[in-house]
C-alpha cells in the first residue's frame, strides 16, 4: 500500500453519531486527503468504526492511530485488518500502539507490560505463519528510538504523535529509506496568541498527565518547566501550530523538509465548532 503525502487526523469520539461520522468522512474524502487517522480511546471500538467509515467512502484510506494492543489479541487484529481490506478495496491501515498504563490497567483491567517486548511479541503474533507479512499495512505509534527501530523492522513505518520537526528528522533517520514516517500535527487558524494557546492547552491537557508523552517530550529537549502549568508558550506553539494559513503551512512543510513522508493535520478548535474544523481542513488541503 502506498501512503500519500497529506492526511487528516481526528477523533471519532468527537463525532456524535452515524450521521456526523458519515458527513465528516465525506468532507475529508472530497477535500482530497489521502488518509483519515483516528484514535482508540473510550468511545467507538476501532475496527467497527473503521468499517463504518470505509463503507461510506470510496477512495479515502482509513488508518487506526492507534488501535491498542491490549484491546484484542494479535490473531483478531490480523483477521480484522485482512477482512477490512478484503471488503473495502485495500484501504485500511492498522496503526498499533501500547497505549498508556491508566487506560490499560485502570479501564481495561490488564497488566501494562514493558512496551518494546510487548509490541514485538504482538507483531510476531500478527505475522506468524503469514508469507506476505512484510506487505501488511501495519504501522506503529512510535516516538522513542527503540520503538521507531521496531517499526522499521516489522512494519511499514511509524506514526509519531505530539512531536516536532527536529524529532521528525531523527525519526526519519532511524526508520531509514522506504519506510513511512507519518507525522501528526495539531493546527488551528487562530491569529490571536492568547486564544490560540488556550485552544492548544485545552487540547493537550489529556496528554500532559501521561508518562509516555512526558518522557518523550523531555527526550526531545523540553524541560519540566515547559510541561508545567499547562505548558509553556514555547511548548504549546510547537505542539499546536497557529496563525495565518501561510504560517501554519510553513510549519507543516517543516516536517516534510525534515523527512516526513506523510503529514496528518489535526484541526484544533473550540468544542463543537464544526465550522472551524472544516475550515481548517479546507484551507490546508493544498499544503
């Protein structure tokens, strides 16, 4: 499977039901985005909602970003990935991740294992006995070097999230040639710095309490002070690009210049402001 240059990233849990999901995926497809990425959290089950979105599109790829390895066993993930691609014209990408301890233990009731051994064992389970495993449309949510290297070894590439162009350059180097380096980037077309940063802090608040992200950000060179009190202005400005369309495009293109093979735009907007969401995606579709 080839992955195009530009994608969209959006949580299906923000969409109120079947009609809103159908309308949204139609908009993303009409705007020409190659792939729509979505997470798995507390709402829609990943494979079920993927099937619904695929059934209401004809060209748009749908990528789980991420499906938790603690939500289903490796055999089920493999059969789900193969089934969706057989039924919907090879348009489903299975993005996998180790999730976070509060989700795995507090909500799902599993034991959160060491990420690298757990993911390696899971991928080996997906690939077991499959002659064409090297061509499976698999990718990993990866930020730190060992998970990036595992992405390159056993999948099509990586799906870094909450990152910077500097990290993109490092990730692309670790992944090597011919691998996906598919970056997520949050954006808002708000030119008022106070309003833009307030939107950014609200969007990032759920991630600021998760150790996996905090450790990754510290590894990228941010300080504990940058991560305190909702995030420093500098931190927020790098996590959520804001400003005019041209300013935001420049920030997105910095990822491509750093080695990204795909950039997924995540629109950041006030809760329920569908018009702002669609305006962002429409305006930036030519990036």
